[in-house]
C-alpha cells in the first residue's frame, strides 16, 4: 500500500501561505530541508516533531478542555490549521473522539453555530445569491478533482430540526467521517450548505445569526435553487458522489427520486440508515435463530429515516427471504404523530410517501382507537405483539417501561432499536430496556451508550446503529468505481457485508454490530462489497478485475501522514 510518507508532493506555496493552509501546513512537522526550501526557518521553533509527537501534544491540549463542546471547538480549530494532524489525532483516538466531532456533540455545535463561529468552512450557497451560484461554485471547485459533495439544507438536522446556515456543520462532520473511516482525500470533498432561510424563530430572533435571516423558501423557488446546484455538480463533476444529508421530510425522498437515475446520489438518512438497520436486524435474527420474514416490525416515527428503514428492511426481506413485496409489507406497522398509520386516519393525516405502508383497518385498531380514531404505541404493541421495535421519532422516552414490558410478554428476545439522535432524544435508555426485560432485549442505539450489566453479571455492549458504520463504505465503493448511480443492490451488498462482521454472530451475547473502534476496517469491507457489486452488475465506470478490487481501494485511500514536500516555483501541483 503506498502511504503518504513515500509520497513526494510539489507545492507552490511558501512562507505564511503554506503555514496557514490546512492542507499543506505541517507546523513543527516540516523537516529542516523543507523549512529552508519554503522560507520557514525563521517562522518555526527549532525542533522538528514527528506526527506522533504532534498528536501527543494535541491530545494533551484536548484533555484540558473538559466539556465536549469545548473539545469540539478545539478540534474544529485543529482541522482549520492542519488536516494531517487533525485526522492523525482522530485516527489514534477513534472511539473517544467520533462522539465529539459527530453525534451527539456536533448537534450542540450546529445549534450554536452563529455563536461558535470563528472561521468559515465549506461552500455557502445562499438563496439571494442564486444568480451568481455558478461563479461562487467554481470559485471553490474549478480545476479540482472533486469526488464527493455532501450537501444539507438543514431543515431536519439529526433530531433537533431546522438549524438554518448551521447545517454546514452536518455536511462538514459527515465529510470528515468519510475521510476518517473510508479514506476520502479531504481535498477531493466539498461540504455545502444550501441556505434557503430558516423557520427556526430562535435563530431569526438572534442578532448574531450569521445565515440569511429569512423564512425558509419552499415550492418552485426552492426546487429551482436546489436543481441549479445539482446541475452544477453534474456539469462540472460528473463522476462525483452527491450525498444528501438531513433534508426535511417533504424534500428528502422527493429529491432522491428526482435525481437517483441522473447522477450518483445518496441520501444518508434514507439509504444509509436503512442499510445499517438491515445489518443490525440481520444480526439480531441470527441471535434468535429466526428469519427476517418471521418478524413483526413496529416503526415508531414514519419520517425520512423511518421510511428509509422500512423500505430497506422490506427490500431485504424480499431479497433474502424471497417474499413478494405485498407479503413483505405486511410485516410492518408504522406509527407517526397520529399513532398507527391506518386507512381510517384519512388522507389528510397520511403523507403520500407513506401510503404503501398504510395498514388496512383491523377490528382491533378501531376497537382500541381513541376519540380521534388514533391508536397509540402501547395499544399497537398489545395487539400486534411485535418482535422488533424501531424508534426514529425524535421523541425521548417514548418507549416506556409499560411498552417495553408489554413487548417482552410476547417475545423471548425483544429486538429494540431506539435510533433517535442526539443521545438525549433516545426513545429508551438501553440500560432501562435491558433492566425491564431482564437482560433479554437485543439492543442498538443511534448514538453511543455505555455497556449494560446483565443479570449474570456479564457486560452487554450496546451496538451503535448509526449510518456512519456504513455510509462511508457505501459512498467510497460507489465513487472509487465511478458508479453512474448508487443502486439498491449495491446498498444491500454493503449491508450484508456489514452484518457478516457482527460480533454477535460469533458470541450471541456480544454486540449486534462491530464497535466504532473497528469502523475503518468495517467501512473498508463495505466499500469492497459495494465495488464488487457495482462491477458485477455493470454500474461501475472502471474495468477492474474482481481480484484487484481490494488493492485498488487500499491504494486510493488517503492516509493522514505527511508527504515529502518539494518547492515548485511553477505553481501548485
Ligand atoms: N441512527 C441513525 O443512523 C439515524 C439516521 C437518521 C436519522 N436518525 C434519527 O432519527 C430521528 C428522525 O430523523 P428523520 O430525519 O427521520 O426526521 P423526520 O423529521 O423526517 O422524521 C421524524 C418523524 O417522527 C415523527 N414524530 C414526531 N413526533 C412523534 C410522536 N410523538 N410519535 C410518533 N412519531 C412522531 C414525525 O412526524 C416524523 O415523521 C432523528 O432523531 C435523527 O437523528 C438516526
Ligand atoms: O448524523 C447522525 O448521527 C446519523 C443520522 O444521519 C442522523 O441524522 O441522526
Ligand atoms: Mn442525518
């Protein structure tokens, strides 16, 4: 594998320009020869440090910052100064630091974006500047080999809703995770916020809000603005992957369907979450020695993620257990704000994209409905006797002790996935679900939680069913093979590879998914599976032999190590 230390880069910057450029700055890592060549001898203290020594220093600086949000701000500043050191530090402390740069802490960073702002990062495409979008876009991308765009309009950030221009924080966090866990070169990725205003009144009332202080644009004007951006991506970077993140419930699926067969696009909340949950459930049914099609699945929260999960599990049941779509759909019971999504709720309470999962009215549904004709979660659990309960509702504590114990009456090993993020929104704390079921529940959460104590004294590791365990590999596998589109079969191939790595397959008392400390290896394997599938099915734009895929992927990965710099008077290479 060719690593950066064996690489030589020709760089045209010198002096302050190279010291202040995060892609090229090495700080005390510049060798004596490089300092002479780039005019740095008088700009740096005498000692030359290795990256390892710099990581020790940076980690010490991190540790003195006790609050997670302060650690987050420190790491943001480190990224603004020196990419290799930032990613080198994260790689050395993966499990400890991902919750700092990602959920749950990044939620606080985004919610307070205008008060934490010190330096811009990424591309801000703002509605009033629509006329100059192409110029603004090319300012940052002209002449660059861009493999990845991560874009958000910030209408549904995690579970904290509309965050306006702060949405750039989810795009940069997701992009950083691509680099950290799949080896995307950060110089080949662009994070984008589509600032189309915000309906968050707290932000609009905030005199320090740095985004466009306007109500959110919707309808034809919104669609035109988004389309202008997508067409720029297609025109200037036809082989790039376009990753949609945290769009609102009325746009996420609609935009995915609009562009799905025109460019390699991916909606993480729909497809990434669906894939990681399919892997977690595949692992859980391995523990219970049952099949996906044996399950009765209640999905609480029929939004972007809830529908993405339902569709992916349904497609998985069809592909793996060979059921028809109609028969597979019957395994699902979806609830939203109005309780069970059933025929008699009427079209005003059933969004068009949910229609394929509307339950025909069963007597029990009408018999147990309230005065508004709605059937709540406890009633559904009593009557449906689910084996699987998935939460993506943003409703903290929704899976009450009564609900969990009711579920446990009807199934030996309740499979409970409270997936809402950040941590404070989790539908049930895993330790409670564990206690209320006498250690029988098979658990996975959206954000990291500590292990639980089982009645036999053993520790039960709670799997983090977060799309970051799979989306980097899904995306990398597609982009490195220049796949023209991200197909459902590529996604299922990635999900099945992830499931095959589950610790619970070897030890049923172990976690349902690999630990985040293994996330680089896991996403590498997912990328291989996706690349193999893309090449097999003819979606790839490269002609690799299957036996070469692993090596090709490995040699293209960006590693956080210093290359040797040679000054180039002719211009940056
Ligand atoms: N673990 C993961 O990888 C992952 C991935 C995506 C989303 N999520 C989390 O899932 C949650 C939802 O995300 P989303 O993008 O789908 O948001 P969304 O707004 O599209 O969906 C939320 C859904 O929950 C419903 N809901 C709200 N209150 C409810 C209630 N009281 N009862 C039942 N349903 C209710 C809403 O009507 C909506 O349909 C967020 O917390 C998000 O962080 C987790
Ligand atoms: O961002 C995450 O942690 C996962 C997911 O995309 C979410 O929106 O919660
Ligand atoms: Mn998301």
